[in-house]
């Protein structure tokens, strides 16, 4: 007979959008193309601004 045990995990801390944006800005610094792609997953009001490159 299979015996099942219920695992108890510690609660996962909540993070805010602002905290995520702050970390992503640091991680993707100098990689504007990654920030532009990440912006697709953010609500409009939390988008990370990227400087426009001269062409």
C-alpha cells in the first residue's frame, strides 16, 4: 500500500513588482535589448525606460 506524506514547505516571501524591476535593471544593465524584451511582461505603469539609440 502506498503511503503518502504531506510535505510542509516554509512560506515563500512575497516580492513586489518594484522589487523585481529593481533587480532586473541591475542584472540587465548595459543590455537594453533584454530590458526591452522583459518589458513585454510588465504592466504598462512599471515598464523600464530604455534610452533611444541614435541610428
